[in-house]
């Protein structure tokens, strides 16, 4: 029993990751808001284009861009105003040469038009005419049908954990129910003759159970479903029976070990007897947290954590949280904020803070923060992005190669 | 209506923070595990010392430290073994001069003893004697009664949001029910003639509601309780009625504005008519997110967010999330990981990763990371700590003044 197989943290993670995700989770169908934080069990493909029609992204006039070429402050182009597109209604009036149709942000673009002139760059004249003081390029200030999401593409893959922006893209596609996995079920069992429940008055030599509550809180924060199995005395038969019951009812079982060598030995003995493949490691080269033991028995995983409450929390946060929350140890979001090198120059206007959506990639010296294209009307840009980079109030932009901090979603 | 009062982000935060926390939350009593993430409405004071008795923190022998002075490998001190303390039971045998009593990690210390000799530094001899090969100092490898939490001290203040370690310290004190505030109730109302619910098939010029779902997800992630109030058309009377209903039933209401100027003007008109103190600002110097409007009416707060989904999410994350999640804009945990200067040198053993608990303080050039004293048996050290600093596998420690990254709880 004292033949420790002490491994490094990296080795411990490699051994556990080999069995994760554990098989056997059930699929459930949930309405959108209830599915937040859950993992998709089926991919979601777009049935429709988003947006479903080409839309204006500014208040102004839909025009033929070619008509505005050469317009300037001193020499405006004069167009005939032939109608307007009311919000939420079809565009019925077409834009012919020399014509314009009034649109609002979000309006359907009328046939014939290929750009929007901002209202700020125009003046309404008598007799149904407008003056345009600045030229626009084709495609300016509009978003084309399908530019956000193209019908037929897979929007979210299996295993993806649903974030708020994912709920948004699903709503935009008319998906109101999704198939997700049930939460990880985690059983927690305290061990040790000296441990009494919190509601008890400890006698001399006894202490109240702390670890069941800190661990339950940590599991809940990761979205797991906790069941407490009470406190097992230092007795092989009793402990084995409780562990078997907890394993039968959960995917993962956490034993918060009694602190003494006697209890630890007992834990190892129980774990060794649960079946194949058996104990993965017995001791990790970290402090606090060294006396951590892990085993896999059939489809189930079980970890014996140190008895000291700080040690148990540290081991949870480095070995268990990444699996429960992100499914692996190398998921980017596990790091919350990361430093990265900006892949290209982005500009900003001094006097306001800019928030740039970025996707993280691998660069020569670490992460590369790649700005995600697409205007702020595009929910798909938030789905593709891993986080936000801030351009401070007084900066005119950030140059390619700048070291930036990415706040991860 | 077009008299924008555009403010900087800092000014917008200052204006909102003046009214936060909003009054009027009810208090509820919850069992420990259900209270995770909730804010304490009453302070919690310790009724007992934790631990309730002086405990060994190593497996070995309780001794009088003075008896071991001068012990070395070549010249051990020989002590008489006069008994043992079984786990979870009172220590009945006292340690006299020249005597030792066997203890396990967590055992009650026997009267007369003032230190523990680790079992690794001893040898069991025939005839009830042990050899001690290394001296111990008084107080070594034990934790004194009340060293973790002293009876009578306030352990957690009003307004504190309960984290897993806080559940642990409450359990250790025998507190199994706590008085917390109800979650923030947040009403969400979409506006705009062009918006249809996700389950509808949008006609020409219509789009499905995205913002109600992204915002609901964000509020839920912050622990808030969401109610959706559907989609209001661009009609002053209808919108006003829906906003008043949402305000009556919630603490905070989020309008996800239609994107057109017409809808935005309408939103401002509605907000201006709700009562005193009225509109706080109308436009923030950020991108995306400029057309954001905020008002306070009586005890309630209402924000009109931009219609573009990306803009609405960015504004939520910088203006609303800090209030809902942390109660203010300057709570440290809002930054998740922070850089700090280590206040004193900490040592480590190469070949293992060390996790140091630190409290954050203000230093001359930013944050100071101050290591929290206390062994890993002390749950209070996790309650006092703001986060963890890692000492990498091959380092022998980190010197005072080192720039470190603190992973916040």
C-alpha cells in the first residue's frame, strides 16, 4: 500500500484526460434558456440564412452607389426620393438610376440599391429630392443576406458548451429547443473517524466536515449535479459499500480523504478493489495536494483527495475543474484572460473605448489574437470570437504585433 | 430628444454605481449548498473556535520539544511510548518528560506535549521505546485551538458573495442555514417593429429576436433571475405599459432597443417619462455600444441597450455584469486574473508545483500579492485569500518583488 506511484501534474492530467469524457451521459432536450452552460449532444446546422434578407445598417437612403460617385460638400449629387421602407416590412419600391429610398437601420434593402448613404451626409430638399454630400461604395452600410450565418453550415459542433452568444445565434435560426447532455453527476463522500456532520456538536478530537461543502460548491460552479453521501468511518467494508453506491449513481466520485495515513491507506485499498483499469496514480508532485489518488473502474472515475481543505480545493481546481467545465485541460477558456500578440493593426477613434472581438490562434511566441470581421449586427462574430481586446480611451488604435490582454468569454 | 448626453465609460459607471445596490431586495434563509453564489444579508460570526482543540498536522509522535533538542541521525534521543490518541477521540494519556504518545494527522494533541515528531524521523524500538533522529521546535507540526477561526470573530460580512470556501468555513462553524438576499430580478424586453420571436417564421423585412436570449443568458450567468417580457412594437403607449409592468416586477429592466433611430427615440421618450431621478445618460463613448441610455425611476433601474447583438453584449459585460456579479465596478474578482508584485519571498521544492494562496493589496506600482499564512488544514486561509499564485515545477521559489499572475477565485 505504501508503494506510491507519484507523478507530475502533467502526467496526472495526461492519465485522467485519457478517460475523459467518461461515457454514459444521457441526452436531454431543453428549451433555449435552460440549456445555458450545457454541452450540445447534437450539432446545430443553420436552416436559414441570417439575416434572411439584405439589411441597411445605418439610418439614411438606399441608393445605387455609382450615382453618388464624385459627390462632395460643395457639389452634392441630387437624387429623387421615390419612397421608404418601413421597419419590419417588405421593400416594395425599387431604386432606379438617380433615385433613392429612405431606410432605417435594420430595414430591408429595396431592389436596385447596392449601398446606403448615412442621413448625416444628406439633406432633404423640397419636391421629393435629396442632396448627397459624400460618395458611397457598393456594399457600404448594409449587411447582405446570409453574411452572418449561411444556411446549411454547422453553427455549433457536438460538445460545445452553450454561452449566451450561442443562445443568441440559435434564436436567430429559429432553434428554440436543443439536445444537450445531462450534467455530470458527481458523488461526494467524506471519510475519517474524526469527521462529524456540520449540524453535529463535535466531541473532543472530532471536527466538522468541511470538504463535502467546499467540493460540492466547486462542482456546482462547474455545472455538475452533486449528491452528498455523508461521512464514512475508517472501515473497509462500510467504505467500500458507500463508494460502490456512489459510483453506481454518478459518473465521478470524489472521496475527501481523512487526513491520517490510516484513512489514506484504506482509501487506496478500496480504490484498488473496484475493478479495471484500477489506480492511475497515487501521489502528485504538487503542494499542497500530494496525497491525491485516482482510479478508473469501468465507465466511472474516482478521486481520493487530500483531507486538508486547502489541499482538496487546490487539487480540484487544477485536476477536476478543467474536465468538468471545459472537457479538457487545454481549453483556452480555462485560462480566463490570456496574453496574445495582435495579428493585425486595428484603428480606433480617440475619446472612446473600442472593444475588438478576437479569435485566438497559435503564434510563434504564444497566442495570436486575430480580430474577427463583421459588424456589431452579427451575432456569429461573437460565436467565432474567444474574447475581447480593449483599445483604451485615448489610443488611436493598436499596431500589429502589440502584446494585448484578451478577456475570454 | 436628440439632445444626447454622451458620457465616457468612467462617467457612465460613476452614475450607475451611485444607485447600486438598488434597495428592496428580500432576505431568504437557505441551506448551505443552495446559498452558493448568493449575497449574505446578515454577517456570520464564529460561535466556536476552529479547530476546537489543538491538533497534530503530521503522523508521528506528540512530544515535549525540549526533550528532542540535540537529537541527530548519529545520536538519537530515546523516548518512552506511553500511549496513542485514536482518531476522533479525546487524548487521555498525558505526555510527561521523556515520554511520547503516537498521533495521526488530525489527532487531538495530548496534554503535556507541545510538538509532533514526524514518523519519518523516528524509529520504533523494542520495549515501548522510540528513537528520535531530529529535534523539533515547540509548536511544530500542530495547529492550535482557534488558529483557523477564533470564536466571536466576524467570519463573513454582509454583502459577501458565498464562494465554495465560504460554504466550507460555515460548515466548520456548524452554520447550516444562512440569510441571503434574493437574486436580482431582471426583466428583459425587446423592442422594434421588425423583431419576431424565435419560433416565428420571419416575413420579408423581419428578423428573429436575438438580444432577449443573449441578455437572458448573461443575466443567468451573473446569478440573476430573468423574466422575458416579449417584443414591444414601436408604439409609445404599448411600450410604456410593458416597461411599467416589467419595472414593477423586477429590480432592473433591460430594453434591447430596436436598431433604428425611431425606436431609439421612442425608448428615450419612455424612459424620460418614468419618474425621478430620470435619465442618467444618453450615449456612451464606446464602440460598439454608443447608443446606450440609462435611467433610474424610484427604486428601479432601466437600461436601453443598442439593438445590434454584439453591441448589446459588450455593453452588458462592461456596464451591467460588474454590478450584478460583484456589486461594484472595482471588485477585484471582476478581473479574474491580475498581475501583482509578490510582497515577500516564498520558497518551493523543485520537482513539484506549489500553489500559494495570496491576498491582494495596493502596492506602489499596482497590486501587491501578499502570501496568506496558515497551513493547508486551514479553511480560513482560503476565505482570506483572493487567489492563487503558482510556483512552477523547477523553481526553488519566487523572490519578493517578482511580478506574478494571480488566478482569482
